[in-house]
């Protein structure tokens, strides 16, 4: 019995020493260096230039899926909103890039979306802040388009964000 007491007191002493040492260490304050996420399990952890991204998970979540005890039932590839087309082109006079996206509502009820665009130059440096959120009305089982133009002429790349209407 005395050996058990000695072992438990030694363990308690070691734990208290570790706790005391961890409390005295200081963490640096302020901003830290940027860390690039490069993980095959998270391929979209970086900005995908010249693309349309849903920032609300509910818009890109598959319809009709039910999970019971870890098994997924129902169609797995049908989402509420589909991006039918997206891209950019120069306006008349070849001066400004116009960004567009066409969405299909795959539900039986009308939806409202909001979109905004961040523009970048040829070096992928942000040249102006994101545009204001613009409302997009999608009729039931219908199609609607969204278009945005930058205020600067040196825009080359874009990043379009779409969220549910608020």
C-alpha cells in the first residue's frame, strides 16, 4: 500500500511541476506570419481565381439527402442552386472586364441570392474592395443572371461570392 501512495504522490508532483512550468511560459502577442494551407483533404482552402463560390453551405447542400445511422439516402448530386455558366469578357472598347454568372434554381419555390465580386490585377493583387452585395431573384425552377463590372481598368481576375438573400 505504501508503494502505491509513493507512486501516486510522485505522479501528482510531476503533474504539478508541468502545470507550473506551462503557466509561466509566455505566448507572443500580435500578428503572426501567414500560413499557407496545402492539404489534399482541403483542395479549396485557397482562393480559386476566376470562379464562383457559394459562401452559404445551405445553397450548395444536396437536396433530398437523408442520413440514417451514417447511411446517406437519396440523390447526392442535386443541389438547390446550379451555376449554369460563369466567366468574364471585355466590354465594348476593350476597356473593362465584365464578370457574369448564370444560376438555375432547382427548387419548386422562388429564391433570393446576393452576389459580390472581388477584382484582382494580372499579378492577382486585389485592386479594389469587394463590390456591394447585389440581389439576384431566382424564380421557381428558373434561371437568372448576375453581372458586375469593376471601377478600374486593370482588372484581370475575379472572385465571385454568392450567399442567400438577407
